[in-house]
């Protein structure tokens, strides 16, 4: 028997957890990420919480896996994020090795989420899945034959940044007309605010859920209002589903995976998103190219990347045992 350590470093929350060698979650320590604290603050948190868990573990801890909420160079096992100070080209796996004396492997949150759902969630028992995370932005990860496919530059699966329109809407990546600009949480919140500005009478429910303030309207408020049948909110979610369907049909055409799994905060809207999405995909589909790829919601919710980090550590621990 042994245990493993898993970390999930996100823009708003971070988690450090202990799992057993069958992938069962034993204990999770969570906290809010301090963006102003930068890298050093985060490393302090990771170090102290990891040591706490290592001290409490009943069995030896053999390895560590990390899901990082930003770009990762998988080949070099480095973080590539430019958003938070100090993370650029930081060799996080090596830091864990030196600080906690554990072999470690690192991947980005979309790939980790894909691996987590494949091993422990909605993708269990399949041969291949495409996992899409719908939150502030849109990310994606692909598991083929049990392995995450990273691609030449660790960029495989970046579905949020496929240009789907000539509209010219500017994207955070520097491109224009990306899928993310139409159906991410940020896009949904923006659409809600635009509605509330133009026709406040039709946005009453969304506004109420946002404390009466247009600037506080979030994707969650829009999704909640849509789930309650509010027509403006339903319209916004349906429009997102329309664009999302195009993106996912590309996935079906290119990869034809066994399953497409939707995770992230926006996916928690549930049926109100899933129903129009499936309908749109059906309408866009061609009768001469029928497919059986299923589209489902993630089972592990917030924990998909953390379970993925665990799957990474179990691989690392198994390789260590062999060598
Ligand atoms: Zn983009």
C-alpha cells in the first residue's frame, strides 16, 4: 500500500490532496488563490499543506501530480504562464522534487481534467474522450488509448482558440473570432450585461440574482435564471450552445472520440445547456456521416483536474516501482 499527493492550482482556488493507490480521495486541503501573492505565496502554501498531509499519511507517499490552471510545457515539465508574476518557465515539477523529495509530473488543468474524467469519471471504460472545460475561458484535453495527447508544442486540445467566425471579436489569446469569445463564462456574462443595459425590464431575474447591479452579472447568474425558465437567459445560453455545437462537431469530425465530456463552471448549468447543445449538434450534423460520440457532463465537477493529477501521480509511482 502507498499513497500519492495531488495538487490543483487554479486562478481562484487551489487544492492539495492525499489519495490512496487505488485513486480514492483521502483528504483535501483547499484555499483561495491570492493573485497578488504571485508565485512565491503559492509555493509557500503548497509546501506547508503538502507537509501537513505527508505527516498525516498512514502509508508512504510515493509521488506527486499537479494540475496547473494555465499553459504548461509538458515536455520540459515547466509552467509557461505569463499571467501571474514569477510563473513563466518555472520548473514546478523539479521544485516539488527538491522541496518534498517526491517524483512529480505536471500538466495543465484541461489535460488533467481529461485524464481525471477518463480514469475516474464520465469517461470510465471508454477508449477515448475529449474533455472540454467551460469556465472563464475554454480549454480542452484529449485522452487517446489511456494517454493524454499533447502535440508537438503542448497545444493539442486548445479548442477555445479555434477561430469560428469572421466577426472579429478580440480574444485574450490575441486572436479574433475564437470559439471562447462566443461561449465561455466571460462571453455569457458579457451578453447578460449587454441585455441588462439595453432592456433592463427583460433582465429582471438575472439582475435580481446579481444584487441589482449590471456589472455584477455573472455566467452563473445567467445559467441559474435560464434553469428557472427566464426567457432572456435561456436565449443567451441557447446562443452559446449554438456556437459550442459547431466547436464540438469539429471534435467529432476530427477525432470521433467515444465521449465528449463537459466540465467547468458553465457546464454546471446542466440540462439548460446540454439540451440545446445536443439539438444544435443534431441539426448541424450530416445524415451521410452519422456518429455515436456521446456528449455528457463531467462527473467529478470541481475535482476533475485534481483526480487527473492523481492519475498522473499513479503513473509516476508505477514507473518508479518498475525502474
Ligand atoms: Zn483566442
